[in-house]
C-alpha cells in the first residue's frame, strides 16, 4: 500500500532551509521524517499478528532520497548505456536542475516475505491488516508532527551552525 501526503505553500520552509548547505538540509529533513514515522511504525508493530515474531521484527522505517540525477541514471541504464555514460547523464541532470526536483520520502515497510499475505489475505487466509490501519490512525498526527518538528529542527540546526561558525573565527 502506498500513500502520499503533499503539503503546499511552504515558501517559508524553503527560505529557512536555504541558509544551510544541501547536505545539512537533507539531514534536517531526514531527522524530521524519521521522527514523524515512528508512531506509525510503532502502531503497525503493535498491530502485527505474532506467530514467530518475524513479521514484527521486519517492520522498519526507511528514508529515501531522490533527485533528477538518480532518475536520469536509472533511465540511462534501462536504455542500455554504460555506467560511465549513466553517471554523466546523472551529473548533467543534477546540474541542469540547479537543486530543484530533489525530494525525500519516508517508507514504513514490512520486509518479511509473508507480510503482504497477512496484510491483504489470500484465498485460503483472511486478511489481518496491520500497516493500513496504522497509517490511517496516525495520518493527521504525522502531518502535525512534521509541521512542528521542522520548525524546531531548523531552529536547533541554525543554532548549531552559528556556534560552529563562531568557534572557527
């Protein structure tokens, strides 16, 4: 099951993040996304049926980053280009994008091979959903958490960066 939440109108967020380097921006966003996803992960783990415990242990939160270069690299490789050519295509795409089009998303996943059968059921076994209900029950709280945590994380990071600059001088 894939679900997305899109929040528009965050020009202030973009302006606040621009004070940091790209790598610092990524780390801020990753920390916020991981923190926001933890309640969903915890609820899914709590709701997962237990036979051997493998299903519960397989539920993890992963943050993935994408950018135009990754997409260009993948497209070049699919079209039969060499790794060197695909790398050149990726660098060109990132250069042309000028920092636009980069994104991060969080995925809460159950990697156990039988997870999808438990979630959706089979002809011989009824469904015992644990991921879908966890997402739906935490959806509003997750969006609110991202909103609040972004502000706090940006302030803490700005303070750390300022202290680091002051020490260097």
